[in-house]
C-alpha cells in the first residue's frame, strides 16, 4: 500500500500541499485529479523522493520512500524528458541500465513494447525525429520497462490521438491486472471514470474529495435525468429542483437536486408527445469535479 500521511510541501512562504492523507491500495488504479496548480505533480515528486516533504511521511509497503528505493517505482513525468539526439534504442538502453537491467533484457522488453505500440520502426530512429505522441509512447515504455511495483503517470494521455489513447489505456489495464499499482493524474474525467476504483480531487493543495469512486458518486446525491422526445422540453427547466440543464439535438439533460425531481419530470412529460428515452443517470465525475473545484476556479 502507498500511504501518504499528513504530508505538506512548502516552497518558501507558499504551501503547495497541505496536510495530505491518502491511501492507495496495492494492485489498484488510483486517479489524482485537480485543477492546474492543485499540487498533483508536487505530490508525485514527493512520492518519488525527488522532493522532500516539509512535514509528514510517505511509505510504500511500510517502507519510507526515498530516491534510493525509487527502482520499485516507474514514472512518466508531465514534462517529458527524453534525450533528443539519442536513438530510441540508445535511450531505452540507457534508462533501463539506470534501473539495473541487463542490456539483453532491455532490448527484449523494448522490442515487445514497441511492437505493442505499433512503433517498432522507430527503434533506430533519433528521438527528435519522432512526433510528440510517439515520443510519449517511448517515455511510457521507459517508465515500465523495469516492471516497477508502483507506476506514477502524470497526465499520460495528454497529446495522444484516440487510437494511441486506447493503446495506452489497454496497456495500463493489463499492467494493473498483472499486479502493478498505478497512480495517475488526468484532466480527462472520462479516462479516470474508466480506469480508477479510487480517486482524490485535490484543490489548492488539499484533498477536497477522496475515496471509492462509487461511494463518492452515491454520496453526491444529485443525479442527471436524460430525456429524448419529439417535443420541446424547455418548459421543464421551470420545475423546482432542476439545478442545471443542457440541450442537445433530440433532447435534454437535467441535473436534479434529488431523485424525487425525476418523478416530477416524468409526470410532466407523460402524455405530452412521443418520448424515446427517459433515463436517470448517476452523477458524472465531471459534475462532481465542477462542484468541488470548478466554481472556485471560475
Ligand atoms: N519548485 C517550485 N517552486 C515554487 N513553487 C512551486 C514549485 N513547484 C510547484 N510550485 C507551485 O506549487 C503549486 C502546485 O504545483 P503542481 O505542479 O504540483 O500542480 P499540478 O496540480 O500538478 O498542476 P498542473 O495540472 O498544472 O500540472 C503551483 O502553484 C506551483 O506554482
């Protein structure tokens, strides 16, 4: 288990992370969310031992983490940092050797990963000649080549096209099924919803919400009602308990204060025309994020 206990990080007078407490189960996928500047990267750097906490402890399986124990960790940094003049092979060999791997093992693992990412043709190409997305795939490979126990991915999907997002997502799922614990940050809520069982939304260095995603959704209470109909639904926005609404071509989505409001909506559309869809959806992570963090940012 990754155990972050009462961790604080000051940069001079400024506190980037305040008394943060987090537990990441071994073998889980954990999503760290937050607006720009919330403290995610600072937290990752402390986990990796690249920054020393001003207060508190970070332990992996009961052992305090430091730069020396970081071989058990893989890291995809937000600011991608490959050597542009090296070839992919040289780059991965160098980084693999830093992690204590043998050259033959590195090449074997690198070739398998490149094949999986449809990038085997880049093995002997210089990093600088690769597109941004392909460089990112190489950096991901560099972070998992040594089969770390704990993998930290800072914005792994940014800048990737949908095909590559899927390739990377599948790889993350598979590594997790093999037992790797994964912590990642993302601004894309749908990726977090798809991959994570547990999340933390950071806000100004503090954990604004954390826990099991299902429990968080349940406790949020508010739900969405989606109605598709062949008549105009705007009159429903006048009903009590409708918090937000969103119009689309053949219907509307209403955020309702509580489930009873969905009954009122249903009563009000009954007999008004042809209703092709009526669905009560649980709140999206996007809704929760906007409520907890968004309003303060706007
Ligand atoms: N070395 C540093 N010196 C001073 N302030 C810093 C330093 N590193 C980070 N900060 C500040 O700490 C705060 C948290 O930054 P951090 O990079 O952890 O945020 P983040 O959640 O990763 O944001 P983003 O989503 O934009 O990547 C920011 O206000 C940032 O300016």
